[in-house]
């Protein structure tokens, strides 16, 4: 079982590094620092119940989502692709614009991630102003799973 998780991670990293040549320059995050949230802060927020609990959207590759994701996270697909951005738009189209949303990918180092920036930009253009980016500097496995934060496969 553990070996399968590593295979998913390796496949996701290869997809991130080879399929999508959109590596932005380090420090080019389009969101302000106040819109970033650490994994521990995000995990604490996700213990809330009802309306206080933010929605979580995984905007990365399916192989990574299947390998393990944050409990309750909704898979939107890789925002680096036109299809992924369209799926994200359809997913949130009817949500109130005041909805609190946490987004993450976790495929590779955040400074090189091809998915998180386009997802942020889509949500901003749609009028969502309570969006936060879960900071996963290395990847989901290292910055979330290895720290013992809740994750699941479903």
C-alpha cells in the first residue's frame, strides 16, 4: 500500500516536470502573503464544522489526488490545462462569492507548480475574494502527509 502511494507521487512529479512546461519564476505568486496558509493552519481550519469550514479544492493531477488528498477535498483537475480551468469554473459557478476556499496542488515545489497560479487567477476573475493557497513548498507528501496531517484516499 505504501509503495502505491510513492508510485502515485512519482507519476505526479513526472507529469509536473515533463508534461507542462510552465514553470514560473520563484517568488512570482500572484496572491498576497496574507492569502497563503500553512498546512497546520489549514488542518486546524478544516476541523471546523458547518458554514465555518472552508471548501478545499485540489487543482492538480488526478494521479496525485488518487494517491492521497485532504479529507473532503474536491478534485478540480490540473488548472494548467484549459479543461482543468473549465472544470474549476463549472465546479464553483453557483457557489456564493463569499465562500471561503482553500486551494492546493502539491505536485512539485510550489515555485514550479503549473497549477496553483492559474487556479488562483480563475477564482479571482470569478469574484471569489476569500481564497487562500495552502503553502506546500516541496510537495503534498513532504509538507502534509509526512507531517502527520489528515489525508485520505477515496
